[in-house]
C-alpha cells in the first residue's frame, strides 16, 4: 500500500470527510479522493503535504485523539507533543514516503528458466541464530512502514528458540528485543494474532510468564492449535498481501536454523491461506478481562470452577480474599470511596467468601507484603486501588487489624495458609498472583504492571500451572509450615506496628 492508504486510515480514524479537507486546503475534493484511493501521490515539494498534515493535526487536537501522535512517536521517539512544526514535518514525510524495499542480497542469480507451473522470485535468506535476529529486526521495521491497521499472524511451531538458553527473563535478549518491537507495533495501531502450535504441556507457565505483557496488551489474540507432527519446526510471521518471514529448523540441522523473507504475492497468499486454516482449527488459549472489573472476573471464575477440586491461590489479596468484610468496609470508607461503590465491593467480597466455602482453597501467601508494613512509610493496597480506581492507603491501625483478621480467618485456623518470602524463593515473578484449580481453571494477574487479568481453560495449561504450584510447595522451607513459627512471624510484625 502507498501513502494514500495511510491518509485514508487517518481520515477514517478521525472521521474526516474529503470535502472538509478540500475546503481547508482550498482544492478540488476530487484531489483528496484520488490521494485516499491511491490514484495520485500526495506532493511534498509544493507544500500540500505540509498543509494537509497541519489540517489533520488540527482535527486530532480538536477531537482530543492520539491516533496521529502514536504514529509519530513510533517514527520519532523523541518527538515533542507540543511542537506542531515538528509534528507537521514528520507527518508530511510519513504521508509521502515510499514503502520500504527488502534489502539487497549477495545470492546467486536466479536461472533465466521460468517453470511452466510456477514462477521465479527473489527471497532473502538469513542464516543461523544471528540471522533470526536480523530477519526479525528487518521484518518489524517493514511492518512499521505499512499503514495501520494491519494484522500480524504469528504461527509458532517452535521454529525459533526464543530464550537461546537464557532461562531468566532479564537475560532473554531475544524475547526482550521482540517485546520492544511488539509494543511499538501495537501502539502504531496494528494487531497481533498468535497461534501456539506447540504448547508446552509440562511447563506452560514459563511461556506465559515470559510473554505475559504481550498477552495482556490491547490488540493481541492468543490461540492454541492441536499438536502437530511435522518433520520440521517453523515459526511464521504473516501480514496478508504484504510480507512473510518463515524461520525453520529440524533435529538434523545441527542447530543452524534458516530464515526466509518473502514479498512476492503468490508466496504471501500461500502462507496467509495456511495461517487462516490453522486459525480455524485452533481455540482461544488466553482470554482477558480488565483488572478493575472484579465482578466480571468473579462470574467467569464461578462458572469455570468445578466441584470438589483443590484450588491454589498464590499471593492472594488479603483485603479482598481473607479479612473480615466489615474491616474491608472500614478501609474503603476511610479512603473516601463512595457508598455506592463500597456496596459493590462488599458484595464482591462476599461472593469470594461464598466460593471459598464451597471449594477447598489453599493459600500461598507472600510474607514480604506483611514485612513491608514495618519498613514502608505508607502501604498502598494495589489490588484495591486498581478495582476502586483510586489510591487505597492502609493506615497503621488498619495494618494491625488486617493481621488480626488474617489470624482469625478459617483458612488460617485450619492450616490452609502458608507464609513464605517470595523474594527469598526467587522462583515467583514479583507481585504475580495465580489462581488455579486442578483440571478446572487458571487465572493470573499483576495489577502493579498490567491493566488486565488473564485466564485459560486449556487443560494442558491448567495442569502445568497446578503442577507448578504443587511443586512450589516442596521448595518452601519446612519451617514455614510450622504453626507456631507462622504465629510468631505475624505477631512479631503486629507488635512493631
């Protein structure tokens, strides 16, 4: 697509008519129409591109939109949001620039011979692990030159070693690099559809922890395809009618993957059709719900849980899930939450407690959160803050009452709570909460980082998460399971407050 399609995207997004633009620029509306429909290029040298850009930016500001600004930030990270002149210049260039062409290669010349039942074409080939990184970088830059909204289909059948041996997230250079690209692509207005064709049934939580930011982003869908039995592994990135990147490997390749970039119509159509068929045979792997929408999340949880199955909750919200509801009401009132909202949250808390009475819950609690009561100048309850859409501060008095209420809870008295230091274990992502029921349901959230909660009904993923927490129990120091030690820790913290 050319610059005309970029103009059409912006005018549609801002609901601007061609007549309105033509009137501002004092030109024939037919000219605007031809620019939008790719019949004529927008001229740069005569100043019309700048005049058009000025008009579009004026309309964006008028509508309090950020469609154009998000595009400009992608093109120029240090663009000043208040500099109209700078924005006009960048937008003018973007509207008139030509599409990026694939890089030249040193490959041998294709034969003059033309197949009767095929075609000749040029492809770009990237070799080995380093080639994958180079190919992905080029592919993402190419996609960012395309007018939004485009859909990138990522069909992943283990063709790429995402971690390259680095198990710790902060060391996963390839994942972190791709996450930067994906963030930019999504901010630019594109969409990403991921189809996992090789779900790790033993440790699915690893992939979910690594890609949680992507999975919880707007404009992303995550699907799962039944196991494939192909002789080789591949990962395909597909944008219909535009570009394809395929990374392939097999057990006999000596860990030397091959990446191929295609921009010819016939091959792109082939991969696009393949992606479409794979997607039709797939099921949604990850679903999301807004982190603040507690009632919807509770209803999903209630419908998904199965009777007489164990439930683990890792890093529970003490205020929402454990303490007495009268204390919760007091905390909300102290923080100035309206009576109408308080009644909503109390109702939700009561529903949580009814679920706890029906199903056998076991809690793995983060002792660090309570230890923070002692050292922090003030303590914010992140879960309540997100749900109430207001900062909820726990006073020292409420901190003491929370500890008292925890110790009076039925879960505490019946030894269905274990307290341990998550930072000491170093096996749990910071501030992550997980709810998982054996063969039933799994959900995860981190309200300090993400505005959504994810949940999954895929049995392989659920079983993997259940084993993860079941195994985690074996890594918790034995002393943490001692009732006397647990009482001592909580009373120690309470006495200091």
